C-alpha cells in the first residue's frame, strides 16, 4: 500500500506529491546555497561555549565547599554534556557541518561524550532510523528493541514490564543507544570476526568513558573524589533524561504515525518526504530550549533535512509549516509537557494487549490507533 492510498491522504494526487517534493527540494537548495561564514561561526562558537562551560563546571565542583556550589556545578556540567550530545555531536554526526571541510568538525572524525561509538550510531541512526523512519521491522528506534510503540507490533507478555523498561531506558539512555548501535553494527557485519571486532570496539569505548568520568576526574579531586564522582553520575543521568525526553517527544506523541513495511514498496522521494512529515512531531520551544535540545524541537524539519545545519531549522520550519497548510498535511506540534504526557500514555496503553486485533495497514490512521 502506497502512502497516498491511505484515506487521510487520498486528496494528494501524483501531481500534488511531485509539487510538494519540488518545493521541499527548493528549500534544501536555498539553505545549501546560503550556507557560509555565519553558520561556520555558529558551530565553532557553540563548541567553544560548551568546552568552556564544562571546564568551569568541573572546577566549580572541585573547588566549591558548599552544597550550592556542588548543585550549580553539577547543573552546569549536565547542561554542557547535553549541548555536546545534542547540538554538537548529534548534528555533526549527521554531516551537517561536513561542507566546511574542517577535519575537527566532521561526521567521520567526531567522537561524542557517550558510551556508544559514534561510527556505530551513525549507521543505526542516520541510515536505519532516518531512511526508514517509523517503519516497523526496519527502524530499530521504534521502542529501541525493548518497548512496544505501535499496535501493529504483536503483543507479548514481556511488554507488561515496559513502563519499568521505559524508566530504566530514560535513566540509562546512553547505554540504550550504545546497545542499539552495536546490535545494528553486528547485524551489518558479514563474518564472525567482524561482529567480534564491533563488540570489542564498543567495549573499549565504554571503558574509556567509565575511566574518564568515574575514575580519572574523581582521582584528580583527591580526598574529595566522592563529590566529583557523584557530580559526574548525576550530570550523566540528567543528560540521559533530557535526551530521552527530546527524542521520545519527537517520535511518539499523538500524530506521529507508524508504518508497516508495505508503505515503502513503491516509495519515491516525494513519498519519503511525506512520511517524514507525518511520522515525526515538534514541540514548542524558545531559543534557549531549542539550543538545549539540539534544535530537535524541530524534529519534522530535522527528518526532512537531517544534514542541513541545525541553526537554520527555525527558518526552515516557517516554510515547511506553510507547505503543510497549502497541501492540508498535519503539522504535529505542542508543548513539551503535552507531547511527553501523550507519549507516556501510549507507552502504558501498549503495555497491554490490543482491545481489538491489529490489522496490517500501510499506515495507522490519524487518531485511530496509537
């Protein structure tokens, strides 16, 4: 079943889809042609800010003798880690800054401050998730292998525990990403030796992260090592929780549709665009929250143009929303709280069996089944 065969989108004929695709291609071309010094300055400024903030936070944690200083330093460290993870590493890993030809800010060389390997994540995320967004059995990010996020997934008794699994995934989100990445890398490997090499590589990366945050920095604090260790653990958990909330609110609130594999059988570029638009969701954010989320408050725009600079998503969103109005396509957005509450409701409801047997459809109907 093609996406235009779904009743809610039957009004989009072939000409409409071609026009939609052409207009989105025009947006891409306009941004690509206008990239320049201002954009390059933005990412370099962001990296300098993040590194300065992290150093200041670690010094405050180590030097302060008050609880207030510890809390302030830990909060600053958590924010620095979030910026590195989302506005820098995630977006650099998408190739958003490869056009600068700067070897230090390139998708092939940047290694993020997370448990998993960037190289493994780039395959599981950039290819399996972004090419096959929300396609069941193609996109591993639907539930990250531990949760049921669409009624088209067969229910199993193990899903009764998914509210607890959701909590554990939120707290240890970096570990879930690491496991998802190495699993995808091993499935891609052609030999047992290659699979083993992928496992050893991620174990080495995990070892480096553990030593850095939980051995080296506490050791540098001498007698106050417990204070530094506690700050590092807390900052990592806070970063994990924030990344989890941002990602889940962009993919699982009401209106972010899921698809069966049949939808991609005859999918061209315009249909791919449409699937990204109706398979993702935004949340309302001001400049600070947008920056803190890696500009993934514009998840729709990110999925349409994952390799365009994140600092341009706000202007892209104005044009994308106008296209949605023009072609009568839903543009799903709302407050962060409302999007998250909808996501939690879905997680808890799908922990239980379907009230009615699921039928295989190309796409779940809007407000019919989540």
